C-alpha cells in the first residue's frame, strides 16, 4: 500500500542566472548518500535554511512538482539515504 507524505506549501521558481531557486544556498547533497536519514535531514536543513527535508520511506510516493523549499530524503529499509537528496 502506498501512502502520500504531506509537506510544506510549495514555493517554486528559477532565477534568471540558472541558480536553482535563486537562493545561493546549497541544492544537492551527495555527501549524505548512505547516511542515516534523520542525520541527513539535519545537515540539509543546516546547509540550506530555506528548505524542509522530508524523509521518504520505502512504499511511500511523492508528488513530482518542483518546490524550492523541499528536499525529498529517500531512505531504504535500514533508514539509510538511498538517493542523492536535492532541492525540488
């Protein structure tokens, strides 16, 4: 059974210079791959105070809209980050 995860209201947009969302903050976290999901969420939110990390467990699905204030943190059954988190 798939369940939908709620998240903060979506804020979207790209800057004219190509900066994702025009914030100047970090937007991708390859260093968190394999890390505990909660720890990764803390790092992401510290690196970019404009986003909310949302941990997604196996069996849950997400919307495909692009949001400047959201980072999906996909974890495996051991709660380890399984996909490189990025803004969107």
